C-alpha cells in the first residue's frame, strides 16, 4: 500500500456520554470548602481524560451548573473532555438546589439530548443544606427518561455536611 | 477516576492522588530496590508506575489499590512470577513488592512503538492490511501459547493487547488476571462486550473456552472496526446501559451477519464500518467469523481455536493485491462472481489479478515484494524461514521472477513440459502454467 494510504471506514462507532457537575457555591460553602471543591474537580480532569482516551465506546462531554442564589450554567456547552478546563467558583448566597435540578432537567429532554447515548452522569457536590423547595424539581428530573437512566452521585463537601439531603 | 484506600484527604473532599510519589523507593522480594520515576496510568485495580533500578534498568510497577490486596490475588501473582513468562511477548509479573497496606509486581515496560487496540479503533494508528493480518496471526499465536501452557487469560479486551503497526508484532499486558484453566480464582469476570454470553448471564466464569470467544470479538474489532453483535438491536436502544448490554451481549446475542437470522443487520449511517469491511474481505474469513458468532455462541465447544485464526490470517495476507491504479490493498476473491477480475474498494476499478502461486491449499498472490515461507510448503506456521521471493530482472524492468532463496534445488517445469533445475539464488520466470517442485512439494504459477 502506498505511503499514508488508509484502510476504509471511519472511527469505531461510539455514543455520547454527558457528564454534568452540579456545584453548590452558596454562602455555607465559603472558605476552604469551595477551594477544596475547585481543587477536587481540577484533580479529576486528567483521570477523566485518560479514562475517555482508553474507551472507544464513549465520547465524553462535560458541563457544569452552579447554584447559590438561583442557578445558572457555569460551563454551558457540552465540552469534549480534551478541551474541558475548570473555571474556579466563588461562594456566596443561598442554596437553590432545586433551581439547579430544573436547569439539568431542561437539558435532559430530547432534544437537546440525542436519541442514542450512554447513561448521563450527574455529580452533585454540596454541603447539603438547600434553602429552596428542591424535592419537586428533583422528582421532575428523576421522572425524565434520561433522568431515570442517569447515574447520579452526590459527594458531601466538608465534615459538617448534611448527608441526609444528599442521599 | 481512581479510588484507593491510601489517599489523603484534604479540606473534606476526597481527592485522587497517586499512591506512590516520584523518588519513593521500594524493595522487592528478590531484594532489588526500585525507585519510582513517574505514574504511567491508573485503572480499577491499581496504578502503574515507571520505576528504575540502581543500575539504571527501567521497568513497570503495577501497584494495587488496597481493596485488591487479597490473599487470592497475591497467590495468583506469586505463581505467575514462579512460573515465568511464556515468552518475550508477555509483559509478565517478574518480581513482587509488598508494603504494609498493599502490594504490587514488576514487569517489563512496553516500548513506545506498541500502540493499543483503542488507538486502532480511534484511527490514531493505521497499520496496512498486511500488518493487520500479521498482528491477527501474532495475537492468536500469543493466546495459543498461553492456553497451551494450561492458563486462561480471563479478560481479553481492548486494553490488554498492543501492536506495532510497522511490523504487526504484538505484546500482551495485564497478565495478572491469568489463572490455571479450570480454577475459579480469577479476580475478574472480563469486560462487558468481550465476555462470552455464558459469563454475561452468570452461568459460568472465565476459562480458556470463554477466552476464545473474547479473542474472536477482539479480532472482529481489529478487522471490522465494529462489534459483531451490535446491529439493529443495539441501534434501536436509546440508552445503552448495563441492562441493555446484558441483552445484546448475553441474553439475545445475534451476529450482525448471521446467515439465516437477519434481524440484527447493521444499520447504514450508524454502523457503517461493519458494512464497509464485510464487503471487502474474502469469503473464507467471513465464514470463520460466522462460525465464531453463530455456533460459537450456542455451543462453546465449537469456538474457533487459535490455529484456525492463524491459518486464516496467513491466507488473508497472502491474498492481498496492491491495486495497480490507486495503490490500495485489496483482497483476491475466489471465483469472483463478477468474472475473472477483482474490484478495488478504493477506486472501484477492475484489477487484473497478478500471477499467483498455488501450493496445496495455499494461494499466494505474487506482488512485487511477496515472500514465500516454509509455512506455505508444510503448513507449519514457520514464517521465519524463506523459500522464495519475487524479484525483478536486473536488465528488463518489466520482467519478474520467483527467486529460490531456500537451501534446496527446485525443479521447474515449463508450460511446454521441459524441466530445468533451479539452484538456490536462481530465478523462475513468472509464467502462468509453470510448475515448480520445491523439493517434495509441488506448486504452480497461475493467473486465476
């Protein structure tokens, strides 16, 4: 075969895997907790990159929601893991966790979610003291087809975290 | 993300920090001191580091997470170290190290020329079809070696085999799951997508027999860049989660090219590689894959054994035709249904078949760089000793011959029936109808 001649076809078929950080940056997270959280997320990125690199079945996309007084997309675009960079968060205000669930619910509808994908992963980082009525929003999220299938992980931040809410 | 029992905790958040640091020194059971150079990678079982001895030799250290620090896993490693590596192609445990919390083993480092099968799947490494066939042969040969020594590998998947795209050589790593076949002490069940259906549905544990299924999956991936069971069934599943995978790989596994049951054909636009590659390869290799994923699913005793793969990949390599128009590698198809010619998958032009050498069941396309090995005469898998090679006439560039590079005289019978002795170093012209007696084996140069 002449130099540089490729075999036919493309890359092996793969499915998108959407990974969403849900990050608490309310006042109770102020100080060492938010700094520790920023550091922890940054630490995971190289490992996520190498895990994605070794897995041809998945295309890993990451984004992040922040919540304090209200909630907003901190990193709105589903970003390929190779391009993902963590932007540090500051803590202040309330803990509108329910608003964060609503934002995620909007993104787990089809569309914008594709028809075929791997189960999405939602990771909640919080000290677990929501100040809004989060239960209804959480229930709505969990009732969506992709919400039901999602892998949901809650990580407690700080030794005083209220872990009952995070369960 | 790794999780281990020795990590530090800072500020209340659990962080991923490697278990060992550069400069740490560890002394092995054999009394050798290894200094940590750097972290190479991490996985579910542990981390792998580059380490250096006091006399400057570099090795790899696999260091288990604390949860893997079990008596069973230690015994497996001890036995593998004691038995010694099957051959140089295995990155095998060669020494052990223990700490108060966990343990690990030393193995050779993988040279950088060897790339993972994931790189092949993501098209980051692009071997020619020729080297891919050689890699397929070598991979089957490695697992044959392992199985013939009474072991089972237990977790053949993307991450365990590496190939050199330049020459098709392979390396087998992660040998720490290897057990004596028939034992049930494996620390792994395998990787979903590679596991035999009977493991997926929980009926059996890994064995040499289930290795053969995983090997067939890995080979199919290498040659087709697609999974053999992912057709219409997978395409119809929205969320491909563990439950769906159980169904596709365990409860209802149907080969995408099942000759009778056509319910799981690949879907164009979504599973294109499967369709493209199936159209390129000759019938005999497709028949082998059909057997692997029809009978090989329903009856584990009928799985394709390594010798069958080895023979098939040599045959496949022997049938490569270099398209004279575009230079792509294409495969000679027996009794082409379109007449005498083959069609190039790349430029779609008819290719006039070059002369070929038929020796028994072996059919070798005589390209400009073709070499005939002892295997072609004796079917003994000897691909080291050369018998003949195609050579160009020194004075007439368009004249080609088959040069005797063996130690034996050949007897060359021309189409008119006259016979001439061909001494080592001499040539036979590539004329169709020529018979060559290679000693005690006959071959014929043909056009089709």
